[in-house]
C-alpha cells in the first residue's frame, strides 16, 4: 500500500475517533452552512475527515482502500492527491451551492473525496470487478459506482442522517473531470464508460432543475 494512502486513512480514522468522543470538536469542524457563510471556510475541508459513526468511517475507508491503488498506479501520487483533494473540494462546493440558503444544514464525511477516487479508478480500469462476501458473483465496478450515486440521490431526498450525500456528486464530478483532463485518451478509448458514469450526474441536475431535491 502506498504511504500516502496510509497517511490519508490514518488521518480519517484518528480525527473521526477524536470526534466520536468529543461533541464540541465535532461541531467545530463539521460542514455547517451558517458557519461557513459566516467566514469559517476551513470547515469545507475539515468536515471531510469527520464521520457519523464507525460504520460510516469503515465504508468510506474500505472503498478508498480498494480503489485508491488503481489511481496511484495509473496516475502517480501527485495526480492521486489532486483527484482526492480536488474531489473533496468539489464535493463541498456543490454541497454549499445546493444548501446555501439552509443555514442549519450540517454534514460530514470523506464521501466526496472517496467517490472522486472511485470514479477515477473506474474510468482508468473499466474492467474491474468487486467481490462481496454476501454476493457469490463478481459485481462490475461501474455498477457499484453508479449505484452508489443513485443511493446518494435517495439520501439527499430523505435527509435521514448527517452524511454529506450531496458531496458524493460533487466528488464524482471532480474525480471524473480531473481524470479526463489528465488522461484525455479515455474519451475515445473508453467512451461507453465515460457516458455511463455521467448518467447519475445528469439525473441529479435534472432532478435539481425540476425542484425534486
């Protein structure tokens, strides 16, 4: 495993664990629209190292663990960092755009950055399959990626948790665009996957335009 990946996972685990046991710490660094619009812009980054609980943390870190090596191997460490943090920032920016008038809105999680890495990895290796212990057959990675974002639409509509579902889309857009900019040959050599991965992003903006979110 690359050292940079270990560092990122460790940072998420340690900071999240601190927040699990310190409510004031959690509230100080979470994504909170009112606070961000008051000038606390750093929350747009720090909130990506906080998680709701161990399950939320584990899901994000396991997803990162499986997909980050693909990006690091194909693009190198500097570009991986660009994908990770670029997706993180895109996730926060889209969240702020969608919820800018909801001063009470709160969210946490590395989901934006992780989804960006996920989308980047799928673009680079569209032939990847995933294996889950409770499903006896391989699942194409692009199905997982698309399903992940479709579930995020449900999360955005239901608003039953404190997870930054909107950030999933911003992160996906970030990882998608950064990877295509870095590797433009994918547009011609991997056109079908480029189109498929754009579908949930297009659905999101159609629903937003129709006022369904």
